[in-house]
């Protein structure tokens, strides 16, 4: 993953959760205490987000100004199938940043593991075919890099990461251009020849028109 893009997301998530400070942890008086814990799978699935979780604790440790570092040991890797009750990682270090950062770390870990698990399930259903499970740009704003990483961890394939990655002519483009043929012709004049042209089609008539116009890929309307 591109940590240059993801680190600010992690930092914002920590600030969002901390607010002006963790009053519960501070009130109990855990400053200077060392604690340890385990990350345990609550059900079977495909784990994803362990490195993100570890990164959360690195950031929250620095934000809290602790001198003793948090040590998180990963016992498995992203993309691995895990069983209910399996220990995924252990953690040890200052109690304050660990307790203050655990929810953010778990949010990322659970969210990404959920995507990886659902993707792996879909991949398993088409195992005996030549089809592939491909994602979309319908991602949580700001989390696209992580969510597409989770798709890969589950055995899926990434489609376009952003609008500059490829041409996808959809119904609104077709309507604005005056038809599939006109839209494809305009793109051929504008886009680099290395970009494949994908056209979303809604009928067999549109399939024929898109192919005649020179589309490289057809997307069935979903």
C-alpha cells in the first residue's frame, strides 16, 4: 500500500476518535503502565488490514508522546484464511496509547477483513470458470486505496483506481455524446492509444453498436 496516502487517513481517524483526549483511559490513571493483548478472529474469514492496524499504533504512540514503543507482532499475513479463535497478532506496550488506539485499529482491521472475506467467497464461487471478480470505484470516500487492497487480498482484481486509469463510457456519456458510436469516436480522437475503451451496454443492440464502433471491453449494465 502507498503509506504516503494512507498515513494521513490513519492520523485523521485517530484525531476523530480521540477528540480532546481519552477521558476514560486518563481517568483510570494508566499513565506509565504497560499492558499486553491479542487480536483474535471472531469467525472464519480472510484477514486484511494487519499492517494498517500496526500503523495505527505507531501513530497514536507518537501522538501520546510515550517513550516506550508499542510492539505489535503479526502472526499471520494479509490475505490469509483464518479460523474462528485464531490469534492474528499480539501487542505490548504503554497502556494509554494502546487503549486509546484500539478502536481505530480494529475498525480498519474489521472493515478490510470483511471486504477480503466477501471477495474470497465470490472468487470461490467462480473457481471452475475463466471469470474473474473485479471491483469498482464505488468505494468509501477516502478509503479507496485500502479497500482495493482488501479486494486483492481476497483474490479479486482491481478495475480502475481512478478516472484517469482508463476509459469507461457509461449511459450518461452516451446520452451526452448522442450515441455510442459518437462517444467512442470522440474518445479515439482524445485519449492516448494505450488506453482501452470500455463501454457500458444495456441491450444486445448496444452490444452490436459498441463492437462496431471499436470498443475494447463491454460492461453489462448493473
